[in-house]
């Protein structure tokens, strides 16, 4: 069931990305990684389409960002909060 939700989320995030591609992929500030790699911070980490598409890689590598030398460990995304999932992607 988790894979089905992830597939639905990827499709939904893709639809959003197609409506506003510049807002969902362009880095906002590369000095502190905010907005880089499709990950933004607002009361917790939130993913855009590109990050969500590769989220399993980040989990397996236990890295928050893919850049060489990243020491930040992977932190669960607000996108996977159970209340959010139940509301927007019910099984």
C-alpha cells in the first residue's frame, strides 16, 4: 500500500510541476541548500516532484542532499505525515 501512495503522490506532484515548473525546481538560495534539489523547508522539510521521485535514494544513502560532502542525515518529509497522507491520498 505504501508504494501505491508514493506512485499517486509522484503523479500528483508531477501535475503540480507541469502547472508551475519554475516554482517547483528553481533553487531559491544555494548558500544554505534551501530550495536546492527540490527540497524546501517550511515548518519541516517539504519535497517537490524531483525530490519525491528520488526519495528512496536519499533514504538508502541516509543523506538529506545528494551533493558530494553532504553530512546532513535524511530527515523524514512532512509529505509523509500520516494525517497529510490520509487526507490527500486515502487508500
